[in-house]
C-alpha cells in the first residue's frame, strides 16, 4: 500500500464519523490535489482556532479552488459549521476531510472535476 493510499484510508475512516454516504472519488481527488501537504503534520490538519488558517481556507480553497463568490461572512459561517461538526475536542481535523465537507456544502464537486483518481 502506498503512502498516499494509507493517508486516503485514514481520511476515509475519519470521514465515516461524520458522513454516511461518502463520495470516495471526491475524497480521492481532494487527497490527490493536496499533494505533498498530506505528508506534513502541520499542513495535514486545519486549526479551527487559528484565524489566519481559516482565512487561508476561505481565500485559497473556497474562493480560488471552488470559485465561490459569496461574502466572507457567509463563507466563514460555512467554515465554522465544519469546525463545529468536527468537534472542538478533535485536534485532528484533517484538511482532506475538511475540504470534502466544504465541497459538499456548496455542491461544487463538478468544479473539482470529480473523476476516478488512483489512490
């Protein structure tokens, strides 16, 4: 099993805590697009207590990657909802899972070009 596949499996198991109907192709695509970030402990997770990190999620993922044009406050509310859903006690808010949940909230799977990606 490759390192990326191991990471994918870890994220899939984590995502099962929050979702019952998982689009595995979407998760695989997000893992693929995150590239080397999934191998760096600090980049692999999202810190919901770090406002700079949350701004980065809004600007780089929601606006640039997904192409969303809603107000910052609307996008921030979605980010906060994912933070809440994943729980305050959960220190391992994996970026791939976090991005998956945001993508599903905004139904932007097509923007990412969901297709089969080898894990």
